[in-house]
C-alpha cells in the first residue's frame, strides 16, 4: 500500500502536475488522519468494553454478597424467634405458683442456649475491594452506586445490635450466678458446696432480672424490625443490580 502511494507521487511529480500532486498530498494526509481517528476510536471502544466487563464482574460479586447477607438475616430472624421463646420461658421463674426446684429446672434447661446471641454485619469484601481500588465509579448507575454506599457504610454493629450484646452479657454475668445452688453445683460439677440450697433461692424476687429479661425481648423485637428493613433494602439492591447486568 505504501509503495502504491509512493508510485503515484512519483508519477505526478515526473509529469509536472504539481496541483494534482498537492491535492493528492492533502488527500493522503486526510486519509492518515482518518486512520488515526479510527484507531483512537477503536481503542476507546476497547476501553469502554473493558470497563463494562469490570462493572459486570463487580456487580456479580456484589449480588453474591448481598444474597449471602439476605441468608444471614433470615438465619438471625429464625434464631431470634427461638431466643424469644427461651427468654419468655426464663421469665416464668417469677411465677408464684412454682417451687424453687421447678425454677432451677427452668434455668438449667435454658441457660446454655440463652448465652448465645446473634448480630448482623454485611459481608463487605467485594465493596471494600472496589473502594480501595477507587473503582466504585465503574458502576454507571449513580442511584445504585449511592444506595450501595449507604448500605455498606451503615453502622450495623452499633445501636440496637450493640445493646443486644451488652444486655445479654449483663444477664449472664450478673444474674446467672444467682441460680447456682448446692443442688446445681453437685449436678453440674459433682461438687459439694456451701452454696445456698434450692429452698433458700430468692431469684424469683429479683425485679432487676425481670426487667432485664423484658428488655431483651424488646431489643430483639427492635433488631428484627431493623433486619427486616435491611432485608427489603437487599432485595431492592439485587433487583437494581439485575437491571444493570447484561442478560
């Protein structure tokens, strides 16, 4: 191709056809410029394609993380349903129709499961990778981008969920020891002790324990409301991500 153009230039010069040569030269420059512009455009198309592929990859990762978060929330809600039953059962020790032996049995039955609590924190690996690499703007949907930021930057471990950890630990640390009697120590640890006997137990008169157990019920309900709202936000985020994914 280069030899072809060179031959045309030589023929025009040898024939003293300068005006046609000049016109040809301008045309050749235009062709070169068009070629450069086309090459730049192709390069831009390739860059856009690569960015779109990265966006799609990030969206798939985020979708997977959100789906796992939704499962976590479902598990916590189910856990909380059982925890509420345990707390309500423990509250029955305050009934004046029970004997202390029955109260101890209620405690013994629920003590281990009561010590556990569950709090939610989203899986942030995919989102943190995007923010640390400063590629969050690859998500072209500005509304989706903002909602993802709000979702992942929210303080889930504070507020209600922090209160659940505090009050649960408080009951275990401050009130569970009050249930330990001679009979419990012998049953659990095979120890003979000088602890109070079942007959001397007065835990059913402790209004502070009753108040803390009631507080746990209310704080779990508040957590459930928060998690239900988060689950709905996850559903909407996944729907928005699906709208931005190529079919």
